[in-house]
C-alpha cells in the first residue's frame, strides 16, 4: 500500500469511528496495518488509533499490547514526540488496569519526552497521573494533577480534556462524599458535550451521561439517576460497549438497593461482576463487590456479606486502593460485631484507624474526619482540603492554610 492510500484508510477509519461504527473502523485500521510494510510512522499512527479504540471498548490488555508496539517504533525512530505519545498510551492502559505505580512511571517518561510545558500532551499526562493518584487514595496529589490538567485544557482550548477532567474531579468528590460538588462537575461536563461534543467520541458522550447518575443517586434523586443511567445503557448497547454496560448495571443495582429492593439489586450486581471479571476490570469488581456486601447486610445475611467483603478487601489491597481498604475494614468491623466476634471486630477497627491516619483525612481546622458523610468541602490553591464551613471563617482566611502555612485562601475548586 502506498503512503497516500494508507493515509486515506486512516481517515476513513476515523470517520467511521466517530459515526459510532467502531468495529468497521478497527477492521479498516487493522487491514491497513497489514499493508503499510516498513512505513514506520504510518504504522505508529495506526497502532495509536487501535490502542485508543480498544481502550474505549474497555479492553485495556489489548490497548497495552498496541502501546508497547508503539514504543518499539518510537525508540527505533528515536523521536521525542512519538515516545511521549507511546508512553502516555502505555500509562493510560496501566492506569485503567489499576497498575498505578507503572502508570505513574510511564506517565513521567511521557512527560520527560514532551517538547515543552506547552505540549498538548502535558494536560492528558497530568490527567493520567491524577487518576493513578486517585486510585491510591492520594487525594491532594490527584487534585494537584487535575488542577494542572484543567488549566492546560482551558489554556489551549482542549474541550475534550476539560470534559474528562471534570469527570475525574467529580470522582474525587464522590470518594470524599461532597456530592453537590461532584454533581456540579458532572453537569459542567454534560454542558460541554451539549455545546461542543457532537464530533467527540461516542464513548466520551456516553460516559458523561452515565457520570450524572451517581451524584444524583447519592443526593437521593433516584428518578433522575435512573433516567441518566437508562440513557447511558441505551447508548452502551448501541455501541456494544460491555465496560459501560457493566457500570450501568452496577448503578441500576445501587439505585434498587437504595430503594430497599434487594431482590432486584442483587442479580444486577452479579451480571455487572461477571463482565468486570471477564474484562479484568478490578476497580469495577471492587465497586460491585462493595454494593453486593451492602445489599447482603440489608438482607441480614452477615456471613455472606463478610465473604463478599473479604473479596473486596483482597482486590483493594492488590491494587493499593487505600480508600476502599479503609471502607472494607469499617464494614468488617461492623459485621464481626454483628456476628459476635469482638476480637476480629477490634482488629478491623484498628486497621481502619491506620488507613484513616495514612490518608490524612482530617480537617486541619476542626480535626474531624472528612469523607465519612455527605459534607461540603473546599480545596485551596495548595490543594489541601478542608470542610467548607471551617475554611470560610474570617480567622481562617486571615491565617491561611493551617497544613502548609501558605496564605492562599482562595478555593480553587468551588
Ligand atoms: Zn473542619
Ligand atoms: Zn495548604
């Protein structure tokens, strides 16, 4: 295949891809890949499209494979720009596979190969680093990364990156139980899709739709949560996107559980779990198992709840997700108490305290725990987090941040 013909195939694939014909696009790119011969740069571009397509499908192992091939070419051609892109794809695949240490290391490699701080990859690299930090429960570092990603997105007018960053910021606030802020960010993302997102990938549009469901559910607006989730499920079925279908099923189950309908919730968790297991999506498995354990508690099946929660704790430990470990230990503490085993209950309470200290989830003003119940939080420009009520007093504003002593009292994320 000549250079021009290969480029045409790439363009045709892109058109198909953005017209929700992903499978046809991937077939076209794979066919072109077989014909480009020794044209390494074209091979690199095709591998990049394939990596992102498989990433969109939630097949991160396949994405990893294409990214590794990209790195080989980037090294052969010895070009910074290609290396930066290849390492970013590798970092993203690892982040999605919950290999957070590897993700951070590859993201830093990618950063070292960017041309300057103005490079368009700098924002996405920060986003990837932020997600890896969030995966570990390092909230302050994650917020620092998301802040940089967002500033970069706005500076260079990258609306897709801006939209993704809002979605990830919402995740931070959901973890910390400030659901009003989480909702504000998911709404901002959906407004961007409405105004400018028509040409964006159908995956991103579906994720944005789905992201609205969780904050609405947490705020008790079940009907709205159900509507957004149903809409996302329709889109995911059209796209044949199993990863999003699994997330929708988990949210449907959460809604039924919150309505007290355990009979409807449990089978949906089971379906979601089987997809997450098949895809090797450990974060997805963790979320489902946590919902299952809570459902079993509602059904007063404490021993089964304990078994399911033990599985959740094992997965949380394997990926290093401290926030999930903390919450699993808390549930274990309560379950062992209900089952009449005070010694085991106490052990889990101690483990819980250890993670609480490790995660520094104490407000620097009132010293109470943050993230244990729905509450309004403020993040300062130094990325330290406080209760909004504690950070908005005039004495706090005069003294500055009690954690790092910087007099930076304007909240960055409000
Ligand atoms: Zn406080
Ligand atoms: Zn500070």
